[in-house]
C-alpha cells in the first residue's frame, strides 16, 4: 500500500487479519494479465451466490448487478489486453524499434502509455540480468535501456503479459464490446468445444454476450449507476426495472462458464508459446 496507515487503521487491520488461519481470504491475486480474468471470474461467482442465497431480494440485486457489470468490464479488458500483447510481440519480431512497438500498442502520443511499456521492457531486462524486486523496477529504467533490450531478440509473450499492465481507459460496456467482439467471435467455436470436453458449462453465445453488454451499457453508461443512487448532475438512477433474481443468477453462472471456456482455449495457446 502506498499510504502510511494511521494508528486506528493499523488497529483495524489487526482485528481483520486475526484468527486461526482457517477463514483467511486473499483479496488480491498475482500481478499480470491473468489477474483481470481471475477477478472477472470472482465477480461473476459472487453475483451467482448472492442470487441463490437470498435473504433480501432488494438488497441482493444491488450487489449482483454491480458484480455482473464490473466482471464484464474486467473480462472484456482482459480480452483486449491479450490482443494488444499479441500485436506488440508480433511487432517485435518484425522490427526492433521502440517506436514501432508504441504503434502496435496503440500508445499514440500518450506519454503515460509509452512509459508503461518502456518500464515493462526494462523490468524484463532487469529480471533477465538477475536483479530482484524492487531493484527490477528502479534500476536502469528508460527508453535507452528498453531499446537495448529489444535489440537482443524477440519478446517473450508470457513475461510481457506479467510485466506490462496494459493501460485501457473507459467504462462503457458497449464501446468495450465493439472492440472485443471480433476476438470473442473468433474463439467462440473453440470455447464451446472446450466447455463440452471439460464440463465447465456452456458459454454464452456471441449474441447473448452482445445483448447483456448493450443492456447494462444502456443502464450504466458512465460506470456509476450501480454504485450510486444518483449521478453527479443530480439525475437519479431509477430507470432500472425489477429483475428476476433466479434468472439473474443463471446469467451470472453462464458468464462464469464463459470465462472458464475461453480461458481453457487461451491456456492451450499459452502452453504452445512456452
């Protein structure tokens, strides 16, 4: 954590982390691209549990809707990040110029996006040189060192996916879907085949995924309708109609199956890359 904790915060942390270890949960996962997929899976699973173990319908629907909406955003961004990493690795095999990788990464003129990629390349360079954290992120960080690392040869896809937190802005599910739809469609046949072999449950069809992204995107354009009762301009979020919790839970379960089905396809791809 980047902020020093107050004495009261330290006391509260001690109370929340105590126990015999049998009921400890970890609210974070390993760094890297896979964290986005893991978080999406967790949010969908939570939504399904809230809908199935109902104590108060009107309370459960808040958490379930938010979890489904946020899980979808994370999963779509996960897919887009995979695609961008693919493009950058491919570009590194055609050119060893840092500027060409910026173009493949869609950095544009954004200094922050360029900086994130440069730092990732330098971290990979430092790890290969035998440095340990935190030195991997502080020693010889800059375009000169990133360019020198590129000149050594092709990039390792898995290492880049761990070192590079691909910056993706935006919360509108409809916009994210438009960008990710081709990738979803491309792997939909293989994902369904994997689901049948593994028994993880049928993934949602491309049409159903588009439908839920369009619906939640219309209800929650700015990413705040499920978190706050009104917008900053004073508009109340009252346009969402009553929903069937059982069907909402079934949707969350199908989204979990979707994540697992596609992940099975991607794991097979990643195994070949190693």
